[in-house]
């Protein structure tokens, strides 16, 4: 019979998969999203209100996507903590930050984080989550360097609805493909840590 240490990666992978397939993906698919937002002078009040509604739709979808990154990062971080303790780390407080937890667990499982940019994807996900928690600050500055493609000054499908000066943290864009990258990275990690027969090392998620 498999030990607890051997079972945990598969359980963690399955839990993440169910969260994505049953909650995150259906929710994102159900949200209204418009590829182009109309700008300029509206011809009537009804047209103005319709345009406003599409702006709110896209803003809300982006907020939902960002919230789901926060959820995925929190679940994955909690899983790393559980596994670190199960693998013999007696004082989890020694791993003070996500990166330390990730490196410890990857080392225990002999996972090369450079393969498929796995470490970079997981670090990006966690940094996005930090920006969701704290807004402007060091995490946002790091993310601008790490993943500049998450921002666009020319996108025609987004209007920041927060009044006041333009904040980088409020104009961060998370799309469905970004969520897929993050769920792939988290489930890849546990698939590669899974020592049991028939481990799923490449879960079937697709980028559009």
C-alpha cells in the first residue's frame, strides 16, 4: 500500500484539477467577454449604456480571473507546506516565503524547475497573487519585469473602472490562457512529484 508521502502528490493534483474543471473554467466561460470595446461619441443614451455595460463585463471578467489566480496560488502554497512537513521538515516556519517552499519541495522530488519553464510559471503565478493582495509595491514592480505581456497600453478590450491615476496593479490583465498556464504548472509539478504508477505528468489542458 502506498504511504502518505507517496499519495499526497496525486491527491494534490486531483484537487487542483477539480477546482479548475468544476469551478474556474465554467465560471470564466460563463462570463460575458467582448473582444473589442467601442469608444468615441455615442449616438444615443441607449448606445452609451450598452457600451458602458460591455466595459463592466470585461472589467468583471478580468477581476474574476485575477481572483482565481489568487485562489490557485493559495491552494498550491498550502499543498507545498503540507508536503514539506510530510517529507520531514520539522519546522515549516523555516520556509518563510513561497520560493523557499517551492525549491525545497522540488529538491525533495528531484524536479528540474527549468524544464518547461515550470519554476518561472509558478513564480509568476505567485507574484500575480501577491499583486492581487497588495496592489502597488515591490511585487508589482517585479511582475512588470518578469511578465510584461500581462500589461498592454494598446488593448482595445479593457477599460480600468477605478477612478484616479492609472495604477499598474489595476491594469494587470489575466486571460483564460494565463489561468491555463498556471493550472498546467501546478498540476505538472505534482505529476512529476508523483512516484506511483500511472502518474499524470502532462495533464490535458489546452492553450487557445
